[in-house]
C-alpha cells in the first residue's frame, strides 16, 4: 500500500509533468505558426514551420527561381521568410496596378533600423516610411530625374565614360575599381557638383566602407 507521502509525491510529479507539457505547448504553438502563409495572402511555394520558404531560396541565380515560381503561382505571389512576408511582383501589369495606381497604399517601407537609422540618419529615401520627409525627397527626386533635367547629365556621362575607359587601358587588372569610381563620380557630379577622380578619394572610401554594412 502507498503511504500518504508516496501519494503526495505521485500527485506532485503528475502536476509538474502536466505543467511542463502545458508550457511546452504554449511555447511550441506560437513557434509552429511562424513561417506559415495566412489564407488571405497571395499563393506561394509550400512552407515549413519557423523557416517558411527560407530553405528554398537559392544562394545563386535567385532570379531564375523567382521566375519559376512566377510561372507556377502567377504574377503576384508571396514568400514567407521566417517572420517576414515578402510579396513578389513579376509582371509589368501587376506592378502598374499595385505600385502606380495604388501607390499611396503600398508606398511605405518596413522599418530597417540599421540601414535607415544608423547608416543614413533616417534620410535614405529607399528605406523611408511614407511620411512628409519621404514626400519631399520624392518630389526632389522627380525633379532631378525629369527628361529635361536628365538631358543635362549627358556631358557628365561622356566625360566619365572616357575617364573609365582610359583607366581600364592603363590599369586593366583593377577594372572593378574603375567601375566603382565611375559610378561614384557620375553620382557626385550630378548630385553635388564635384568629381570623384580617384578610388582613393577619402569621401569615396568612407561611403564605400559604410555601404558594406547595409
């Protein structure tokens, strides 16, 4: 026969086991829902708990896989990457419909703390939320990229094209550096009014070093 102490010990063990199982379910259930595609999301490839579609993203030539999924799931499909949801637009009519016609709905961006706040002080238009600062930056960008304005950039492009080709002839082993200098100088000429004549330019090196962390 069991003594009172044995019965109390058995009851306590069962209670602890039940508590452990309940805690396990409470932790496991939310985790099992991470990576799942909700019913009202666009279709997409099958997911796994927690990782979603992360395991299906190739390390190289991802555009080929994205094109394959577009053929299978249509011009608008979704990818679940952990806790993040990505909607992929793979047709021009889908882009016009969602980005142009419904721009105010989809114009904002997710909050990327490192890329937006730490690196650019919240002023990088690519990562801005759809607020008043973004509207002002967008208006300035549109003004700088109008056809009439873009035509004035042609002399800068001609100059930097020739400088890049000359650099490649003189030092062909460092052709990637010539491309980097070319893009940097073209940007600084059109935006700030000065050239980046060397890859050793302190401003260029600082900007390029910072971009590695974005």
